[in-house]
């Protein structure tokens, strides 16, 4: 249900280079970090929409650095699309609207930060896969995004959340939480703690490959949920990757791994019936096919080989984070009930187990796709 915004968006919109009469606005999307509103304007008798977004400066301590990354990345992608004369290109990248002073964002005197975009019409995002093409198109879109920003020159992007996917550091934080146990919760999570400790060695595998030069640093999205790709409402083609606040240096496999974590399991992230938690191999195939169609000629051999492992690693990492937060008192992730983060941890660890059980099959599938990247679409019944 859309809600009226608690902010005076009319006044905020007047600070941006938007022409026309402000008609109204309503909340948009279901993001947990930023506040987003779609606003309608009358421009010469036509109804035109823009997206206004308040940046959460509690999560992102340096909104100026977030927006510097944002501006560089979107400008680069727009330039590529223009040079290649890509059809419908205004719907295939976010278009920032500058303030009247020419800045990429507005900083209010009350400390809030705002940005505005051209609203991309005739698109929608999905939280749950309804049919296989959505998985394929989302993976292809994220792959194309990685490939596009790879050619961006200039200084290294800012790390908007330092060590975001540094699994060894996440593991160390978990161990410290177990040892300190400030709320005496460790005894009730002994099974999950033991499961985590048994998998300690997997934390450093990708970083060791990176240190050896087999997996290079890339510019990555770092939040590759399905709903961060806009799909054309008519064709279901992946049009535009959104939510670019965490775009920063990383490993390509972090992005593919998070896609596997969020897209291949039909169960909710906090599902208590763990028998419902498993990786759907057919959806994994669609993700792999779409991703490799976009970047199969660009990834290193090691990156391709480690694609099945990446889903296991990122699922384990987020499970660790849920478990750590549970032990420390649920300070980071919002909870709706006692033990909510522990339930989330159990779901992620169950997914890790399912991926482990299918890892050989997934590796064989990846090898086949890599040898023949043009795969018949619709391997899963629609």
C-alpha cells in the first residue's frame, strides 16, 4: 500500500532541475535502507514521473562518496549506451537529475541527503521468481552491468561499506561474539555455532585466489537481489540495474553468489520449516546461463570454476552475520520476534547444506554452459 510521504517533497523537488508543475507523490518500493517516492509532474500537459530518494546516512556514513561513485558509474554506462546506439537506452540506465546548483545530490540543513532520477516507465521488479526467464534476465543484467563498468577509467571507487564481503572478518566478528556472549545466547545456538566453526576454512578460499591473481578485483554491485533489476513489463527483458549505493570494488563472484542465495531458494529468508529450504537446480541453471551469456568471455577460468562455490560462500556469510547479530542482541538486522535472527541463520545454513549436496552437479552444469554459452531458453516449465 502506497503511503503519503512524511517529507515536503514539493519543496525538495524545487531544488532539482525538474520542469513542470508538481502534482503529488507516494512512497515507492519496499527497500529497507533508503526512502523512495515517485512524484508526478505536469510538463506541457503530459504527466511525467521522477523518483526522489532520501539516502540513509546512518547506513552510508559518507553520502558524498556514495554519490560520487553513483554519478561516475551511471555517466559511464550512459556514455557506453550512447556510443553503441543501443535502442531504448534511456530505460537501460539510471539518469540522475542534478540540483539547480548542478550537484548530483541535495544536502538539506537538517542533515538529510536527497537525489532524483528520471522514472523508468513500463518496468517492474520482482521479489519472487514467477517463471524462469526472470532469473535468466536478472543474472544477464547484473553480468552486463559488471562488464560495462569494467571499462571505467579513473581512480578506484570508494568503498561505501568497507569489508562488506570480507568473509574472514565476518568470521572473526562471529568468534568474538561467541566468546563475549553478552546476552548468554550462545548455549541456545550451539548447533549453529558448531556448524559455523566446521566451515571456517571456506572463508578465505576466494580471497586466496584473488591474492594469487587468479580472481581479479572488479567493480561489483554487491546487492544482487532480484528486485534490484527492472524488467520490461511486456517482454520481461532485463532493462536496468538499480540500487547502486553499494557499487564498489569487489569480486565478481560475490555478485553471482548473492544471486544464487536470493533467487534459487523458494523459501522465505526466515523460514522455520527447514525442509522447505533448498537450492533449485533448475533456477541455478537459468542464473548461470544468463550470467555467462553476458560475461562468459570476460571472466577468468578460476571465476567460472568457482561459480557454484560462490553461492555457498555468500549464503554462509549472511548466515554468519545473522548469527552474530543474534548473539549480540539484534542490533543490526531488524527483528519481528525473539530468535528471528537465529531463524534467519538456520535458513541460510540449510541453504549452504543444500548447495554442498548439489555442488558437483552445479559444477558440471557450469562447465557445460561455459563450453556452449548459447543455451535454449526455458529449461524450466513456465
